[in-house]
């Protein structure tokens, strides 16, 4: 996790450095829409603070080792976790996306944060599957028909998740 976070921050800093100077305004909200976006910003900051208060930040950043299996807590479903599975990712991305005035550089940062959140969520979900001894049934024909792609069976197996082949 430390490596993932360091690479992500290094990539973001490189993008910001490369994008120095003035940037065109993508949108500038006025009137009621501006007030709504400020309200969304306030909600995102409140959600971020509530998220951080509900978990161990040093473990999230990879600065402290994950707990041993016997120390693992149950799946979080209280507080902001009732709203979404990964509230820290969601509220951070929301805060960077709802600026009343958005220039191109900060739009790129917002898109980057959504990508970081998506990739981080994939890793977190796979970790949760293994931690909670979840069994996965992969239905490749249905996934391909629906355009969902394929399941990363090799990674799930590497993590100790039992994977079965389903047909429907």
C-alpha cells in the first residue's frame, strides 16, 4: 500500500508540475448552481472528516502493518460506511469535482483522483473478499454478454479467495 500511495502522489505531482502556467476555465458556476456546488463541497469535507475518524489512517497509508487474521475487525457498516463502501475515496473525489470554478488543470486532478479511487477500491474489495472468507462465482459467458469483462481469477486465487465457475 505504501508503494501504491507513493506512486500515486508522485504521478499527481508530475502532472501538476507539467501543467504549470495558466489554464482555460472549463466551467464557472453562477447563482444557484454556485451555491449548490459550495454546499456539495461542504458535504464532501464533512464526509471526509467523518471517514477519517472511523479508521486507522496509518494503516490506510501503509505506514503500519495490517492486523493479523485474529485481530481483524468485522466489515464496517456504520457511520459513513452506510452510504458507500469507500467513503474516503468518494468524499475526496467529490470535493475535487464540485468546485464552482474549474480550470483544466484541476479538472485533470479531479479525474486523476476518481481514477485513484477506482483502482484503490478494486484492491480494497479484493482484500475484503479474502479477509471475510467470501466465495466468488465467476460467470464468464454472462459477463461477456453484458459487457462486464472478465474476473481476475488469478489475483483472487493468489489472495486465497475461493473462485467457482458459474454458468447462466
